[in-house]
C-alpha cells in the first residue's frame, strides 16, 4: 500500500524539493499552503507521515503536531541551520525526527521511508512508543525474525514480553505455522513435563489417552516459554536435550519424536542471577540466550506514556462505545511521572477505569487513584548487575525487597515496641539537671531507682536522650547478637523477626 505524506509549505523551496523526491520514491504526497488547511486535511485523509518545512514553533504547527501525536502519525521537521539545540527543540514540540536545513531531499525520503515502515510495524505487532529503547527493540525484532535461533526476552511483568514473541513469529517465515505459549510457572513439575512433551496412555494415574505436547503442536512454528526461570531443574535438563537434539520422548513413551520448533523464552527475573544462585542451569541459559532482547519498564521510557495513553483511549473508546474527552495537563503529568510497577498492563487497566471514573469529561488529577497520585511503591524490582566475589543468594534476594514490605515490617516493629511490657525512661532535656544525663534504665527492668551507667550489663538495651527509633533498634540487634554469640537465627527468634529481616537490617546498619 502506497504511503501518504502531508507536506506543509512554510518553506516553499524545501517543500517543493522534498515533494519531488518523495514522489520519485513512490510516496503519495499532499502539499498544503497553510497549517490550518493541513490540520483539516490530516483529520480527513489520515496520512502516514507529516513533513513540516518551517515555522515549527508557531501555534498552527503546534496544533498540527498535537493532532498528529494523538493519531499516532509520525512527524519530521526541517530545523533551521542556526538552531542551537535541534534535539531539545524536537523533544519539546513533539517531533518524531528532525533534519537540519538545507535538508538533502534523498535524506528526507530515506527518513520518511524508515519512519513509515516503523509505524506500520508497530501497528501490526502492537508495540507502541518512540523512545530510543523501544526503537532498539523494534530493530532487534526485525533482525531476529528471519532466523531460527532461540531468543531470550527479559523484562518485568507487564512490559509486553509475549507481544515481542508474537511479533518475532509474525515477521518470521514460520508465521503461517502455530504460535504456542506455555507459562512455566503456572504448572507443577509433573504437569509441566506432560504439557511440553505429551504423554502416552497409562503413563501415569489419570492418563486415559495419549496426549500431544506443546513441542509437537508447535512443530514448524514457534514455542513461547513464558517465565522460563521458574522451570524445575529436572525439566530444564529435558528442555536442554530437546534444544540440542531436536527430538524428545513423550512421558511414558519409548519412541523418539523429531521436532522443528523455534523457542522464544521470557523471564521477569535475570537468568544470570538465577544461574549464580544455582536455580537455573548455566548450560541451558547459554542455549536460550543466543539472541537477547531487554524490554525496559515503563518508568524507563516515560516519553512513551502519552503515546500509550492516547492509543489505549482510542481503543477503549471503541470497545466501550463512548467518547473519551481527554486528560488534563496536570493529570497527564502525574501519569508520566508515576512508577508503574505493573508497567504497560497496569497503565491500560487504569485508562480502562477512567471510562467509569470520569464518564463524558476530561480526566482530572483527582480522578487518578491515590496510590498512583502519591508516587506508589518506589522500591521496585530492577535489573541487578552480575556481582562477583562470592555474593550469596540471600544477599541478592534482599535487593529486590519492596518498600511495601519494609513499611509493614517497620510498623510491626513499632507495634511490638509499643506493646512491650518494658518501660523506658524518657528524659525531658529542658528540665533535666546535668547529673541526670548519666542515668540510664535497662529495657525490661522496673523503674525503681536511678541506675548507674557502670552497673549496666552488656546485654542491656538503653535509651538516652536524643536517640531515634533506629538507634534503639540497632542497639537491640547488637544485644541479641552478643547474647547468641553471633547466631543470626537465634538472634532473630529472640527479636521476634524473620532471619531475612534481620539480615537486611544488619546490612542497613552496617553491622558485622
């Protein structure tokens, strides 16, 4: 299908030269004499790309760019040669790409062709965005699709890993064959093996008939293994054999079955880290990680959030058969700066709820749920670089702890302190005499008389004027460790907290 390009004529010479080259390159072009005309034409004709030849910062151009963005139409601007920072200008006014004047018409045509093809690919596979990270993903998809090598897709939950797998399949020579998906974390080990390789009749209790596995069903197509990092080690061995020999046995079967399947695996946790923890086979990791795609979380590509919001709004408006008047600038700013632990999936669900929360009117900041408005969870799952020097598995576990868990533990500790039968003497600094600052009260002791500092036991936890809750907590941990001679498990029991919680607090307070 011929692509259509709308060209503004603010710079007549640039418009005429670009128009001639684009027509020679096979594009259908529409020249407009004013930005007002171009806005109406854009609404009526839906071009694949808009080329702005000048007056980029004037109000008509701004309105045209906003309309193009709302309709997910790529835009190219020709920037004056004297412009000090064209990249900043393009970002501010919302250009997809820019070229400095005098622009070579062939370069204009090449840039147009690239953007049109990219936009068509995005519409076909459903991966939207114009951030450098998403453009890199799109390039990799196009590069990886024609070959048969295994692909490892890594990214947080909700970033669109299955969309990437579908895209690779749809653009590959296997697109007319099946695309089969398996969630490796949703099934127990025995059922997962049967799901992947099939089983013979009578091979186990309940196997009333032969069943074909996913490797057979996906023959000559693509098999998508979601959350492959959760696969049991015994099943990992069998998967490795299939990848290496291109053959397998059904559960309870004696016949070797050949298969021609391209495997795309996905994980929301770093497989390198799982290998270092002994939870994933290194040989299988290297066999899966022939080609690699990293899908960034939404908070790492904030410039894509308005694009996704507009796309979801149009899509859901059609689904619900009701208009979506839009989002105020203040509400959009909140959404762009939110943390989105659920990523694109969470964003779509929120926009879906907007049709109920704000029917028939613009979405305001007050319509956005409080947890998103106030910033939400900040300690989110993240990619942890491979560490060296004997990093322990439990150390890595705590890197991924969320702020929610931390808040709950702090509140639990505060409750325990408040409910404790121990009484702690709190000194009023304003009323205290100098000598009183030498007096301390052991935790757990009845306050009957001043206690001399020299008389305290090593295990006593004391409060002094000016100490914070963190100071008291640190002192309690130190006392428990002294009493148990460094045994963390026993110390955690005495403190009434989990051993993992204790470990993290040791790290926080830099205690050995």
